[in-house]
């Protein structure tokens, strides 16, 4: 069990650029979540997949954000035309439901800084 | 959505037992209660999960009263390395679709 991995760990970009993050969940986990976290706040839900199907998406999520999980394994999160307000830690988590009751295992996160 | 309320911060000393309570008044029948620990610049780490009564593992205990409107995470004999933010998350554990909603968590500081 290698855990959830995320790439890159840090990303610095200029306002208006597009960025893409990758998440590799724990093998065999069918659920994959994306969160955003800013300083002093808890993780904020963005979206989640059950296998390759995107089941929920936050209504707070701008159309500039899109996520995919094409084969039900790894996932990518793309942010188009980045804004300074997008600066945050982007977290990925995975779980296996059933049999677990959605116990989520988090990756180390990708720290995005938009200049 | 099951909203949770926790104290913003707590202080303790090494060797003491720490109890962090989370309120979740509108918890649903299928909801489980899960606690996570987070260190700076890291992702949250699973601590313990329960549905009702008491659950214990090697690092913590979780107490859930009969009405399930609150839960208490108990950390026995804390050390400096337990200084972290602790989150309770209430969510559908039956396999149904739901939106996980984390609160601001409780910042625990353990003093020497």
C-alpha cells in the first residue's frame, strides 16, 4: 500500500495560466475526492468520483475548474485562467465503499501559488 | 448536510488525556462520524470512525451518545507530537452519495 500520491507537490503560476494536478489513489479504491484548503480552514469539497463517474460537484466550483478520472484510476484537476484567489492547497483523497464507511485517505496535497 | 461544530482551539500538557467534542445535531440515520488529524502542510490523516456507542483503536477512543447528536474524541496521554488540528466529519457511510463537509477543526496545542 503506497498511499495516495499527488503531483506536483508545489506549483507557482502566473494569473491567467492553466494548471493541471494529478492524483493517484490507493490501488482498488473506487472513490476519489478533490478538496481545496486555505490557511486556517478545513478542507472544502470540490468534487468526487465513484470509479470513473463524477457523482457530486460543489456548487461553489467555478466553471474554470474541471476534473476527470477517465479509467477509474488516477484523476486530474485542471484550473483554467487561474486567479490569485485560487491559491490554496489542493488535496486528493480516496476510499473504498463498500466495505468501508467512506474512510478517506488523503494525499500530501499540491500547494498552488498564483502570482 | 450534516453541519459540525467544534471548539476552535484547546490546550493541554504532555501526559494528560484530551477530549474534543463535536456537535452534529442534524446527523442522519446513515451517517458515520469520522475524525481526522492534520499537521501543517500535510493532508489529513484518519484517526477513528464510529456509528454509535464507543470505538477504540490503538491511538484514540470515540464516544457517541445514544442520540448521536455529538461525539467525543479522546486522546490518552498526549505528547508534543499530538499538536495538530483535529476535524470531525459526518457523512453517509452506507455507500450513498453525499458531500463531505469539514468544519474549521480544533487546533490542539500540547505543552511540555
